[in-house]
């Protein structure tokens, strides 16, 4: 049976009783549904959720979908006393004597230092089993995968205009000291994109946003040789991320970046952007150009360069904006500024020709 969830080793003995339900947790290495080697000595905390009752897995699933914070420290539900269980050499942790009810299961920190480790996602489980009323429930734990996403807008962009890029990456659970040691996102961009820069970085908790301060909490630099932008959290930023992440799998690090399409870029060209994530235990390669292949997680997206036959002009005073309905012909590398110049020259010539014509009419009268 699988539970319903979002996301120093404690050497406490498992809670045992001759009566009640038994919960068996199975912990292996690996991320997502991919099971690896059994892990020994991993601790879990089990708490009954006192004000929640469920008679089926569907009810639990609906609860988590509608209130995902039920498995996080932000939950408003009351919890009963905590029970701890520790995995044996087979990766099994057992706790017995549990009364009927719904339980929240969370893995406790066990790693130390800058190493990679997959923590099991927190989840809810009903005892006894709602399907067959069995008083022994076995759960194969699903570890939280490292993930990163990237989006870019607009989907079609004219030469000389900006592409806006947003990236969002998951955050690992802090170690036994409550610390995180590394968080780097590497943005790789098509060579046709110039003036690449990161603008903002923040932490999203699922309910709130924590804005990070440039230089103090994060730094960035552009690698011109590879067309990459490297965003890295400082020690101050890592401390803020660790504080937000404890027990909350919804936490993400998000960033906005911008780049400009070169003015001589041909129309109908696809521009690809990729991001690679390097959290604790993942070293950014010396050759930044190889970062996507070496990352813990990566993702890509693309935009299309608009056909050069027409170009939407930016609104006055707004970089990258557009003035609805105003389009001018563009030839070769002529951009918005060239189009405006052509209109002004045309207006001046028309006025210059019209004035002499008016004076000739007056003389003839």
C-alpha cells in the first residue's frame, strides 16, 4: 500500500504494543518510484492527525489535493503524540500498537554535510487499511525527486526584443544540523540571445514568498564563452532556504532572467534555453557548457523568432512591450527604431511638398 502525500539520526526505540495496528515503512535509495539499495538507520516520525478521519484512500487523496499543507509544518490540524521508528538492515521500520485513525509520516534528517540524499515525501496513511481492514499496513516509501522547470515568454519574439525566462527548482531537506550547503542553477541559452542577466531570485513556500537580496543572498554571472548565466545562493541565502524548507516539500527556489534576441537574428528560428540544478552533493563542472548533462535535474524550453516581415513596436517608455495594432514593414536588420525613422521622414517630406503647392495656389488667385 502507498501512503497519500505531497513531500542527527534519532536513536529512539520504536513504539511497541500488543494491541492496535502495525505500520511497516520500507525505505530504499533512489528517487521517485525507482527503488535502490535498502537503507538502515533512517528514522521516521509518526503522528496521528486527531481531527481527520477517512474511510478510503480517495478521501485521503482529496484532503491532500485540497489542503497540501496538511503534510507540512504549516498544517492547522492537531497532531497526537509522536512515535519513532528506525529502519533495519532490510530497510524496514515498524511501529505497532497504533489506534485506528489517520497518521502523518515524516522522515527525519539523517545526512550530514554536502552530500546527495533523497528524503521520503511526507504522507498520510489510514489505519487499519480502508480496503481490507487489515491491521498491518506496509508502505513502500516514495522519495522526493530533485526537479527543475523552465518557461519562457513570449512564445514568438521579434529581433531586438526581450525574452523573459523563469526557472523553479525543488529544494532538498536540510541535514541533521539544519543546514544546506549548495544551490546553483545554470541557465544555458542560444547564442542568438544576448545581454543575458538574472533579475530576481526568491523562495516560494506554497503560501508565502521570501525575496532574496542580490549580492547578500545570491549572486550571478554570465559565462560568455558558453552563453550561460550561473545563479548561486550565498551562505545567507542557503540559511533562508534551509529555514523555509524544514519539513515542507512544497518549497521552491524561483528566479527571473531576461535576454535579448539579436537584431540580426533570422525569422522562424527556434531559440532553445535550458536549466540545470545543482543542490547539495552535486558539483558544478568546471566546463559550464557541460552543466546540463551533469546536473541533478535539467529542463529545456524554446521560443520562436517572429517572421521579419512585420514587427510589433514597443510601447513608449516600455522595453519589450507592444503597441496594439501598430505594425511597420521591416527590411533586413531594421528594427522598431528604423521603422519610426521612416515614418518621420515620410511625414516631413509630405509637409515640405505640400507647403509650396499651397503658395502657388494663392498666387494664382
